[in-house]
C-alpha cells in the first residue's frame, strides 16, 4: 500500500519546467455559516471569469416518494420553475436570460439540485429568484400549473425512456435489485399512472415537508466578494420560514441479493445488450472507492480488461461499460455490454464472468493499478476547472457537504484512492461481485 | 438524471444597457424588498486572456494562453481540412479516427497505455471543416505525453487490423442509428435535404459499401495530402504554462516538419436549395413519440448576416424562453423541449432546422404549432424580445473562456473559420448592433417554411392520417435503411 502511494507522489512532485504556477490545485477555500432558519450556506471565491453560480441542493429525492406517487420529486423539481410569490410564471427564465444567465435542475434518488449561472452583476437577481421560490413557491402554485408540467414530464419519460433504445432497462434493473417497498425500487422519472395521479395537495405537502431551509444547502461560488455575498444571502433568505419538523435519515433495511435474478425484455433494437448489476457499499463507505478503481480496470480505456477482450480482441461487443453508481443507502454496480450483430449474449456473459473471476483470483499488476489511480487523480484536476453548472465546483461542494458534511472534501476524497493497494481491488471484486448473487437483464430484439 | 432543459447551445455576445445600480447591502435578517426584481449591477469586464503567438520552424503556429488555476494544460492542434472541403468526408473522418490506433513506434494499445498511465486524454476528430487532435494532461506530465500527440499528428501508421476493427465498429454504429429515432432523424434529414450527390447528404461515418471498400492505403494517402505542411495548422496551448518555458519542449517534439502535402481544397459545388415543401415519413411502429425535424439549406459560416441570424435563432428556438420551446413545451405540453438551429459550415451552407420529439397522439397538432411559429417569426418582433435575445447571446461570452478546454476550443475557431484576432473582443458589440430590421430581413431570407423538407420518424399507422389532413405537401413514406445507404 505504501509503495503505491509513494510512486504516485513522485509523479506529482516532478519538477515542472513549463512555467507552472500552481502546486496543489485541490484546495478550495470557502466559508460557511447557517442562517437562523436552518439554511446552510457555503461561499467560494474565484475570479477566473466574471460569472457566479448559485447552487442549491434539497436533501430529498425519489427515495422519499410515497407508493402511488412515484416520479413526484422530479415533477416537483419542474414546478420550481413555474413562478413564486413575487416572480410570476415566466419571470424566472425571462429575467435570467435577459441578464445572460442559464439555469437547470436535476433529480436523483437522494437529492434534487438546482443551479443558476449568471454574470456576476446579476447575483442579486439570482438570489432574489432562488430565495423567492424557497419561501413563496406555493403562493403561485395552482392545479393548472401542476397539469402543465405533468404533460412535459410525461414527454420527458417518453423521450428518454420509452422511445430511447434500451431506455426501459434501468427501470427493470431497479425492480430486480430491490424488494417491494424499497426506496430505490422505483424510477426517478416515475411510472406513467403515478404521474397522472399526482395532485395539487401532494405539491403543498411535499413543499412543506421537504423544501424547508433546514433540509437544503446553498453554495454561492465564483466572482464574488465573500463579505458582500454573505450580506446579500442573509438579506434574501431572511424571510424564508423554518420548517416545523426536521427531516431524519431514511430508515430502511439494507437490501441484499440472495440469488441470481434473470430476465429478458424486448425492445426495437437490433443489437442485444447484457446488464449485470449488484448492490454495493454506499457512497464513501469502505469498498466504494475500490469499486471505482475496479471500473477503470474493467472498462476504462483500450487496455482495460473487458474492453480489451470483448471490443478490441474478440470484437464481439460494440461497447462495454462498468461503473459504481454511488448513493446514500447503498450503491449499485453495473456492467453493461452491447453485442455485435449475430453474437450471442451467452458468449459475452461467459467472457465477462471469466474476467470477473480473474480479478477475484489475483490482484491487478502494479502498472495496471497505478494507471487507474493516475486517471482518477487527473479527473480531480478536471473537476476543478468549471465553477457553475452540473458537476461544477459549486455543485460538487454541495455534493460533498451532503455526503461527507464537508464542502471542501476534494483532497480527502482523492486520498481515499491514493491509500489503496492492488489487493484491495481484488478483495472488493471477491466480496461485492459474486456470480451467484446478482441481477442479469438481457435486452433482445423484438421478435 | 432527468434534467429540466435540453442542451440548447448558444454562443456569446453583448453588453447590456441596464443602468448601473450599486449593490444594496441591507442589514442582515431584515426582510428583503421583493416588490420588484433587483436591478442589475454594472456589467463586469471580461478580460480575455492574452495570447502569446509563436512559431515552430516548419511546424504549426503556436498560441499560448496562461491559465494558472489548476495544474493542467489543454493542447488543441487544428488544421482547416475537414470532411467538407475535399470530396472525401468518410476518409477524413476515418483518417482522424485512426491517428491514435498506431503512431511512431507505438501500437494502439501502447498509445492508450502510455497516455492512461500519465492521466492524459488524447482525442482525434474530423468535423466537416477541420481535423483536430486534443491532448488534456496534468502539466507535470506534459513532457511525456506530448511526443505521443505529435506522433499521432505526424506519424500515424494505419495498421490493417485496426482499420478492420474500426470498420466493423462503424458498420455496427449504422445499425444503432437505424434503431434510435433521435439519431435516425438527423441522418434522414441530411439525406433528404442534400441528396446522395452533395457530400453533406451522407454522414461522415460513411455508408456500408464505402466502409467495406476503404483501405489503409487510402488513409495513408489522405494523411499525406491533408496533414502537411504543418505550417498551415495551429496549436493552441491553454493552461498552467508560460510560452517561454513550453516552446523548447514543443519545438523539440515537432522536430523537423515532413515534406510534401497538397492541401488544396476542392471546391464542391453549392447544394441546390429546395423549391417546394415535402413531407417524409419513416415508420417506427408503436413509437411513444414522433421525432420531427423540418428545414432547408441554410447559410455558410462566412455569411455577412451571422450576427442577425444568431439573434433571430435565439428568438425562434435557440434558448429556453424561445418561441418554439415556449409553445411546444410550456404552452401545449406536447414535447420535453423544442429548438431550432443554423448549422453553419465553412465551405458550403449547412442546414437550418427546427425540431422536437412530440407525443405520438399530438403529432399533427405539434406540426401545426411549428408552422404557426415559423410564420409568426416574419412579423415584427417586439423590441424587448430582441433585447433579451441580444443580452442572452452577448453575456454568455465568458462561458467560452473558463476552462482550459473552453479557451483552446474558442481560439481554434479563429483559425478554422478565418476570423479576425479581435473577433471575441468585438463580439458583444456586434451582437448589440443587430437591429429589428436585420432580424426581419434574416427571417425573410433564411426561413421560408413553404419550401421546407419536413421529416417525421414515428408510428405511421397512428400519425399518417393527421399529418395528411394538414395538407403540408406531398407525403412520401421512406424506409429507414434507404437513408443510410
């Protein structure tokens, strides 16, 4: 373990003859404070370009949905753009675009994140709009508003799932991985009939329960003066009322697979696809970082084991992916392979199983392992470059605050990977990717 | 997942004329004044990073931009010979794809291993207008990664086995296109607009017969003709470097330029514009949505109406609050999003198109709304709508200069499209200069829906009667495989 760590440190410490000015790169300075209403605020100053991001995470996602109301957290996300007490419907986007801003939001199982990116002279406008919908959303809400976005979301489902090749696979896999009632069993996009059933009263209840400031965190990052930004945030969010009851963690028994669950579904695709899935350790739990490294060993680049055999050498697959989808209650590990024409899925599965068995039997070679760690280290630098948008520094700071309680967790996160040894990867493959406890989904051509 | 907006890409431009108001720092915890939206402060200046221009003897021009936030660097090498300028789009594309499949002394696997070990990323690409090679790498590892990039540009080996592999991969990709309505409609639209005779009518991916016929000799020949001399190319270096320090490294890596090269562009004839509206229908039984794309032949990148067209398209379908998205998504709920775009290319006019994925049972209703908006764009546009579009374009300029990738890519555009050095510095002013009359003139000249090709990929049984009842023009049913041939 120690040997590997030193080897990486040496690469980093190589003297740069190129006029480099920066040494560390992962130290993100910030200040944070909590308002009396419970809203946690994080400020980060960066004047690279005259832009500011206002990024909010509400710590609620589809895992909190009730039976018969799947897809509601995401539908609610859409409603957050439909006007609030002092910004009538349409103002949000009209005002921001006229100021040169962009915005978006996304919903996952555990959280819902929103961002507004604006030129730094429009920070007050962004804070006004963001605080107004946190405080006064319901003042502008009506059953008609809910109906309008219900139609949009149904079309999002048609476009991204029903009409997309292999689009229904992710919905099937969740149903195979988790038992009835498990918070990760239903899709974030929701079932069509549940989208139809969502009511105005559901919106009121959901907002009051989960969109309280104590269940959210706000990052303001970019071209700011932190003292002024702090005063502005304190002003704009002062009239957001605190929630009545704090939100505790989801208390649900850990899901475990005890057998192989197989299913074949049909789609209008000519190339069949194999999905293997396991339930794995939650984000930041032991095993989580190891499984990220395993993903690179299996499917990161031409020399990775599955890519090299299936796509490069045997040429029986069109593509291969392996990834750990890290989440709060537990994560999911997936291996996905698309077959070339006239190649049987059984043949592909046999090769995948051979490769999993190999990594379970022996640790990766030193260079192979270091290659993966170096790729991860490099990706951390990439993630430092953009401040706004999904995956920008502001969004990541909220993510780290949510998952680790520390918005500047970049260095600590990277150190998880630097501390690993090749044998750790072998160990997680043995422990978390058993051949006899997993989900196997095949998507085949419509007969 | 489940993001709210589609990626409506928009570039740049102008300053906003709203009066400067000092930021009010109110006493903490006091209720804010929500009676009206807060005024905007004075526009912040975007200080475009200075470019140091150098030259490698017999090699590319080098433009160095220091960005010192993160210890990383992005190099983009670019020439002006893409698939659109030489009559051989598939060869251009395959040649670029093969650059990292064997170069210098390294095999494809050795190239990948070397770069992955360094945490570097090498990308090779050909668009219609340019070939490019990008290297993104932690700055401390640039000396080791750079020779691999230079080998890919100068000394690709085009191994037979690797071409055979990529050939099979592309043949399978064509099958995937046929299965994916969102991809299929792009291929179909280009073919129906440009036909088989004009090179824009066929994807740079190639067709099955062309892929079967291509040889490594073809690629070697293409490379020899279009990647030399290097003096016609530019290398943009953006990141945690200084020009004086990095130039010796670059000069050594490129070494002595290779002789030869005959990069004269073959002028392909301009495509014939459409003269009547036709509807084309590709059947996807039981599809939940119909993919719609309509339009005609647009403008080349060199159009003198570039800025007027950008403002026009922002209003019509280039932003979230644009008319098409507002109508199809917000007002009617027929679609997750709707947009329009002028795809501008250097050598010939690229397409203009508007489109959306709409729910199957509202296909005819959605088509009707598209044509309502395409007619309404010819009426005078309210001044505040033009102002909003101009601000939106102008004020997004800083987004193109935030990351090392952004900066390298933005500057490379200057070379590919022969733009003046002050292009970005004057961009905002030029957007601001667009008038209502310019927008009206551009709409009248470049958007004539009576001559559009209207392509729909959807469930024929469910949608054909409704489409026919609109009397848009002749309805022709075509086969998916036919547009991929």
